[in-house]
C-alpha cells in the first residue's frame, strides 16, 4: 500500500492559465453570517437585523462580504496551497459584483494568472491567482487577486 499525503501545488506545478474549480459548493446560512459578523465585531445592521434590512434596497440581510472573501480564498487551499504556502503576500482588486444571501450556494474557482521565482528567497516562487465566487445561478458575487509565496518542489529547492 502507498502512503499518500494530501497537499497543494508546489510553485513549479502551478501552470499559468490553469483554472481550478473548488467543489462542492457551499450553501450559505444565516448562522455563517451571524457568527462571522460577531467574531469580527462587525455590527452592520445589513448583516444582523432582518427588520432593518427589509427596509433597504435588497429587502433582506446581505452576507458579510468579508465572509464571502474569506470563503473564496479558503476554498482554494486544499487544491493549491495546502502545505506548500510560505506566506500570503497580498490581496488586491477585490470586488463584490452581486450580493450573496443566506440560502445561496457559493461556488469558487481559482485561475493561476502569473508566476515568477523569488529573487531573494531561493527555493521559493511567487504565484498570482484570481479567485472568483459565483452563486448558484452563475452570477459573480466576488473576485480577488492574491499573491502567494510558495515552495518549489523539494528537488528544485535542492538545485536552487
């Protein structure tokens, strides 16, 4: 029998243009919204107060956008950075194109958009990826660009 270690990709396994669909999707709950908002001390009534939210343009509570961002990034970990990440260097170009509501199902995907070896850290490289979250209808609810410092494969590290 083989021993199999679940891990993400090493830098040199990342292919620019590759798109990873992170499945299954995640059906969003009121509890997700309430707990995340409470843990982050976000008292925005649009997330917590159903009566107030009913009087606002969308007519119901909105999912906390930071929960959405954290979930689309987190959904990528198993396939891309589990055990191969050195550090997250930045998030940029974050946009929330459509509201997400309790009861929606969030589907996440990641595209590798650029990569380069680190000039100052032998055996490591920078990978730029774009994360996209869509609801069950395929509508984009969030996008973000992320730069991660990742390990090269152990064989490549030895050659660096």
